[in-house]
C-alpha cells in the first residue's frame, strides 16, 4: 500500500505541474481520478500469480481569453 500511495502522489504532482504554467488558457479546476487494482494468488507452493492495473483520468476546466477586437476609429 505504501507503493500505491507514493504512485498516487507522484502522478498527482506530475499532472498538476503540467498545467501550472499553462499560458494558453486560465485553468479553473483540475480533477484527478485514480483507479488501482492489485491482486495476488498462490495456489501451488513456489508458484505465484499476481497482477496490477492502474488508470488515471484527468478532467480540466479552463477558460480561454477572449480575442481582443481592434479599436474602431
């Protein structure tokens, strides 16, 4: 479980830094959703089976600046 906690923290920091200096739009909200499946099986001595799955979903809410209209004179 310690490794899962470290992995979640790593990917959280990694994802948030990607949007920190995002100058194209104003980031209003970032939602991170983690899914982790861990499993193990030991039916026969010395032969084990294990699996691991993970996914990361990122939802970003942003606002794009309005284009400046030239002043009409």
